[in-house]
């Protein structure tokens, strides 16, 4: 009985050491970032600051979260309005946003590394995701983007329908606006 107890304790100790080592080796996949936010048609409608956080959901399956997002508008056509519509926004309106993009990685060999602005970002979200995959899987990595959801809220005191906007994959709802691209902030 003593022998069994000692073997059990040895196994528990081994598991706790392995788990501790694995936790200590977890890479940092969180990056403070800033970029312009583009309109549906063309051009930029806001300047965004946020934290990009890559989260491993399962082997080769990730979500890139956009946390603590803040935007400041650029004067011009409203972001989600039809092309050439006469709906415009003023400069320097402020608001907040959150969102995510799901993606998978095929190919390559997983070797987790921590991100930095130099290694896991690009001129577009897609370029940043590809850079993340290259860093963590090598040159053979192939990325497939999946569902996405972004929710924007205007910063004035009356949060009405004109202050909400979402961009979402078909069939995905990220607010009370329904599914898909909805709303047109500050229009």
C-alpha cells in the first residue's frame, strides 16, 4: 500500500512539473497596435488603437481578438454606407469597438513563439494573420480566414441606432443589429 501511495505521489509531482513547464513556456500573443480602418468602398474612415490578441482555440484553430478598441473618425463618406452615398461623417468623432476573426492554419510545423509589432502585424489584418502563422508554423503555413465579427459604438451621450455598426460574416450576429454588415455609425 505504501508503494502504491508513493507511486501515485510521484506521478502527481511529475504531472505538476510538466504542467508548470508548459505554462511557463506559453508565448505572448498580445500586441498593442494602431492602424487606419477602411470603408466598405475605399479609403479610411477612422484611426483605431487596440490590442491584438491571438488565442489558440484548438490545434491549428485560432481567433484574433481586438480588445480595448478606440476609434477616431476621419472626415468623409460613412464607413458602411453604399458607395457614393451622400452619407458623411465628421472628423474627430470618437467611439469604441471590439471584434474577432477566426482562422485556421494548415501546413508547417508548430513551434510557438511570442509576437511583437514587427513579427505579427502587417498593412492589413490578413497580412498580420499570415505573419503570425509564418512565425509559429514556418514557411509552409497556409491560412484560411473564417467567421468575423466587429461591433462599433459611437461615443456620444445618446447611444441610438445611428451610433451602432457591425461588420460580420453572413449568419453571424455580434449585436442587436442582426446578422451580417449592419448599421452606419455617425451617418
